[in-house]
C-alpha cells in the first residue's frame, strides 16, 4: 500500500527550497523555526516532482508530468534519487 505525501506544494520553478516551517500557521507566540529543519535546496527532474528528505513535503511542478496525478501512486524521490532504480 502506498500512502500519499503528508503535504504537496505546487510550484512553477524546477529549483525549490524547503525549511519545514514555511506555510505553517503563525501567531503572536508562534516560533516556526522550532518546528522546521535546515533549509535545503531541491531540483525537480524529468519526473516533475521532488520530495524533501527531512519532512517528506512533495514539490510538484505545475504543468509537469506529475501535475494532476494521484500522488499516492508516485514513488518517493528525494534530490538525486531515481524512482526507475529499485
């Protein structure tokens, strides 16, 4: 059984970054840095998506091959990974 990624972000560029705390709720006493991870830069390849190795957030390129696809059917790939090799 394959589970969908915990969070999917649609993006318009192949180069993205993730810190694990962006787009999380905010508030007067909220410190998102405490919930994040080191900032990492990721590159979306020909598969049209990439997963963050820290928090599993998936970045999907709008208009790419993975756009509109059921995300639970796609294998996890982090930068440098290739789902074609098992």
